[in-house]
């Protein structure tokens, strides 16, 4: 108990120094960028980046990262959904940071930076000033302003834009969506959610500079970076692997995967449609459920597009299958005799599915591949409804 109390006092004193006082680094100080590998959960799937400030002469071994958010923020979930949630710069002792990610079995790599003593001090001063309560918050953007891009942008600011990020060897330009897919299992609910929520704006090719929204690409580009004033001097002085992830067998339950679930739903739709065709009737609850579900998803997509500040949710052509107006067509499906125009509306839905296929083929937008069984079944159901109402 006595040791814990002493540790707490030391912790408070050191934190006070970080928040309120400047420290002068010794000539032995080193500054590095830490790159943490992917974790298990979706929010950890893309890795993490942080600055490490190490000066054993002054008893400093701190880590600053830009991936902290405060659950106590008023209207936290609403702001998160709207893309208006501020993230914070975080502070850790290196030992705590290291142990945290080792316990999660995530690789930790370190790149010690080739900075002058003045640049080291300026970066440390910048981070400690940034950690002050009035300066901590920044508006997070997954593609353009996140924990990884902050490594690049803060360094550029401190060095007066003196860093040149050269294109790594064997570099292949990719779209934003492909870069996301590279870090996900496509047959996962996280991948489905991302492909449904993010629009065609992320299907354009990212510039080499824009590839650095991912921590692993920060690592790759920093490896090749040099200084504009000294072209022969590399940004990274030394590489270290601080912890190597221990490979473990992945537990994948196919029977709860999106492909199985959507395949099963598709088979049920096709079976009921075949049955209805043979019996010359219509399963009302199925149509009401399909139109309600696709309509509600469409409303959600529209809200993400027009009612939020997220940059990646615009121009989302998932609306071609998740058509919001379907929600208002449910009363027509519940009638014994639908209005004459309703058959034309269903034909319109078939045209939209054809347009979706065209968009996919020519590369305007890539859709969740696991949705294919459901989309095929939806098309067959629409064709059945056209023939049913025509009779």
C-alpha cells in the first residue's frame, strides 16, 4: 500500500510537469515514432501511432498519441454519428503504453528520428503545449486528420515543412476503400458496415501522401523520408521491433458471418418467391419486411450523407438498393389491391439495381461483396412482384 501511494504521488508530480512546465531535454534525448499493429476489434483494426520522448538523463520516457476521446462529452454518441466529435491528445508513460499493447498481443515498432537538438526540443515543447486542457481537442477525420496523420503533420510543423516524403519502393497506388479492405476480413460485419456507410468518394485513388492516413503507411513513408535541406539525410535514424505479435489461430465462425447470413436470407427469399409463383399468391409479410428494411437503411444512408460532417459518407450509391422511398410504399403492399402506378414503381427499383451493377462494374463504387446473395434475391423478388401486379 505504501509503495502504491509513493507511485501515485510521483505520477501526479510528473503529470503536473508535463501539463504546466517546460523541460529542457538533454543531448541524450531521443524522439521516435511508435507504430502499433492491428488489434482484434474493428476500432483497432488499422493500428495506432504515437510519439515517444525518451531522455534518461532527465528521467523522461513519455508517449503522446492523438487517439483519445472522452465518453463524458455531452451528446457523445450523437456527435460521433454526426462526425463532430473532438478527439484528444493523450499522454502515457512508455512502460504503461508498452504493457497495454503487449497484453493485447499487438506488434510495436519504433523509428528513432534523426532530429537536431533544437528540433527535439521544439517537438517536445509542441506536444506538452498541445496537451494543455485548452489545446488538447481536435476534430477527428478518419482519412485526413487522425492519430497517424498527426505524426506527419506535427513533424512538418515543427521542422518548418523540411521533410520530404519519398514514395516507398514497390509502392502501388490504391483507392481509399482498398486501403481499408487491406486491413479487414471482407467476410466480417465490420467490413459490411463500412462498405454500406461509406460512399463512392472513397473509391477514388488516393495520392501517395494520402496513403499516410494508416499507421502502417506512416511507418513505410517515414522509412523513405529525407530532409529537403539535407537530401542525403534520412528522417529515420534507427528501427527497432519492440514487441513482435505472437501468431495465434484465428477463430472464424462461418455460420455467423455476413456471407452465410445474407446467403441464408437470400435462399429464404428465393424459396418463398418460388412458392408464391407456384401458388399464384404473395407472402405479404415478406414484402412488407423487405421494403421496410431497405427503406430504413436508405434513410440512415441519407442521414450519413446529408446530416453529418463525415467526409467519407457522401455520394453513397448503396441508395440504389436501399431506396429510402420503399419505407413509404409499405401501405401499398398491405392493400388487397395496390394502386396502378405501384407496378411501375417496382420496375423503377429493378432499374436501380441494374444501375448499381453498372456502377460496380465500371468502378464508380465498390459494394459489400457479401451482399450479393441478398441483392440477387431482391432482384428476383422485384421481378416476381411486377408479374404479380400485372396479373
